[in-house]
C-alpha cells in the first residue's frame, strides 16, 4: 500500500493525521499490529506548497495494512491524499481525497 500527499502552489491547509497498523515527509515502514501515527509535513499546521510525499507500508509474512484517516484538510481543487495498492483493486486504481463522495473540511 502506498499513501501520497500532493499539493500545488496556491492555498495551504492543515493536512491530515492517520494511523496505520498490520491488518519526515514520507517513509518506507514495516507495519506492526500496534497502531502508529503518521502525518503530513508540519501537521497540525499547514503543509508546504508543492509537497510530494510518499509513504510505503509493508508487513512481514504477507500480512495486510489498515490505514484509518482521522482528519483530512486539503485544498479542494488541487491538493489530495492518494492511497494506492488497495487489496483487490486494479493496480492503476486507488482512492483520492478529491474523488466524488469524499468530504474535505477546511
């Protein structure tokens, strides 16, 4: 599973907080069964313009990773968090915070 944050050069928002467990600006992390927290740069303050952060989560022994976003605050038009590598999804598909049905609050 990969999680990315993309921002443009205009409006800044507070970003996000999320936890991850087995079921910096980016990192390659081995998830465990104990929930851990990762955040966008500078959270809870505004993230920087033109940030391209990549987090890669993996497990040992073929386990799955669960990511739960507890807050997401991004610029509606241009900034987003993208989750890829979702179990059972087409590799070219994933989830973005600017997809229809996702509600971002400023």
